[in-house]
C-alpha cells in the first residue's frame, strides 16, 4: 500500500458528487494500492446533506478510504490536496447555454483558485467539471499563479465518450475497438467532435459512416447531448459526468491506453492547431502516467475542422473577455 493521497471534491453533496465520491473511494481512479483521504467542500446550506453522504461512505467500509474532511471553508478543503475535482457549481436548466452560467459560477473559481495557490500540495492537479468548465478552469488557473498552468484542465471527456458511443452504435462496433477520437475546443455547442482520425483496426471510421451522417447527425448529436439529457431527465447528466471525470483523472494519473489518446481541455499556448493563446481548449492528449500530458502533434486537419476550431476558439476568447475582471493580471 502507498501512503494516502488527498483528493478534494467540491460540490460533494450535489448529484455528480453522489456518484463520484463512492468510485474514488473504491479505487476506480487511483488504483487498488492507493488509499485516499476525501476532502469534501460544500456551501453552508447543504452541510447537513453532506454529512449524510459521508455516513454512506462510511457504511461502504471501503478499505482505501483512509479519512474524510467535510468543510465549507476552501482553505480547509484544499489543504495539502494532491488532486482536485472542481464540480461545485450550478447546473443549467433547459433552454440555457452553459455560458449563461458564467456570472453565477465564475466567481466560485476565484476563491478556490486562491485557496489552492495558498494551501494545496506541490504536486496539485485540477479537473474543472462545473460549467462553463473551460472558462472556469481559466479563472481558477489565473488565480493560482504559483501553480504551473499545466496542472489545470477542464472536462471534455464526457463529450469524447458520447462521441465514441454514437459511432459505436452506427458502426456496430464495440467502443473499445476505436482509436483516436478527438473533441476540439470548448465544452459548449461549438465543440468539434472529429472522427477523421478514428480507426477500427486498419479501417477508417469516416469511410464507413460517410460524411453526410458525420456532419448532419453525429456532430450535432454529440454537441447537443447535454441539452438532450436535461430535456429528458429534467436535470443535467450526473452519473455519466462522474464517470467521465473518473476516466479523465484515471488516465492523467495512471496513463492513457497504449496506441490511443483522450480529449482533455488544457491550457493553449497558441502553438497548437490554430487554438488561441490563453484559453483552456480541448485537444487530443497522451498521458504517460506520471501526472503530465502531451498534446498530440502534427495531425492533419480537414479545412472544415480548422474552421470549426477557429469558431470554438473565438467563443472561448469571448467568454474570457466576459470574465476579465475575475482573471488575475
Ligand atoms: P448540483 O446542483 O447537483 O450540485 C452542485 C453542488 O455544488 C451543490 O451541492 C452546491 O451546493 C455545490 N456548490 C455550489 N457552490 C459551491 C461552492 N462555492 N463551493 C462548493 N460547492 C458549491 O449540480 P451537478 O449536477 O452536480 O453539476 C455540477 C456542475 O457540473 C454544473 O455546473 C454542471 O453544469 C456541470 N457539469 C459539467 C459537465 C462536463 O462535462 N464538463 C457534465 C455534467 C455537469
Ligand atoms: C453535459 O454536457 O451534460 C453537462 O455539461 C451539463 C450540461 O449543461 O449540458
């Protein structure tokens, strides 16, 4: 057994939290030899509900759960933390875009960024799930100037998984047989689900499904899946979001599958695929398993994908302008 690591989950009493915590405690993220101390951060009105979740965690008797901290104080919630899942934020309702949440949710990530800067462990890594995830990650990163930029990410793994599933259904192939799916850009309706690199063995997926289905059905279905779920459930995705967060951090911590990559929204320095500098942008990434990632280089992009990447990048620049007063420096 390794020494325990500290894992912070914000919004721990919410619906994603209710799926996520149990799977982290079960070892699904960091593996069967890695004990965890769960540091659960919430807001005062729901601390009683959080106590209930903690009682349930206790009642699972997870061997890997070596401690719990329940708090509404960010300085306590992030104290010494190694991995942070920033879920705590308000979800959208039917008819809203995720960016409509910016003024309500953005400020949450100012205080949390500052707290992480002050008290988190030196090897801190952060995944932002709360929407609009890419811009919230930028806010947190910018308020934690002592933490390297490559420690911050936002979640487009759910979109990546949705894309795999849509393609698998169309081609009648198991999701595990695909390689090289990409989601480019923002976790918003401008995201760019790209199957032009996807293969099943030596077969190119785009040749099997045809361009018409790809553009007219696949792309809009993946991009609007979050809204479709809100419409159907009356609440935004929860278990699938928790599952995607688990996949994202699992692969970042333990390594991506050999011969494949995953989609992660990470800091764009302006040198990759036309994405603008200074935003958190979804790219294909490979993780060796030591907590680092590399953006996959030198993919050839079709002109239409390049155009869509530009549109999504421009949207992120607009979101950044809206939150300019929340960015440090
Ligand atoms: P929820 O309302 O069920 O839970 C959110 C929780 O966050 C609540 O318990 C609330 O008390 C808490 N919270 C609010 N402000 C907080 C703060 N300052 N500190 C700590 N906790 C705080 O919502 P949910 O369904 O769990 O969704 C959470 C967020 O994740 C939403 O913004 C949603 O849109 C987003 N989301 C993102 C993706 C993605 O793919 N990136 C997928 C699904 C949901
Ligand atoms: C999703 O993609 O399911 C989440 O971002 C929730 C939403 O608002 O769509």
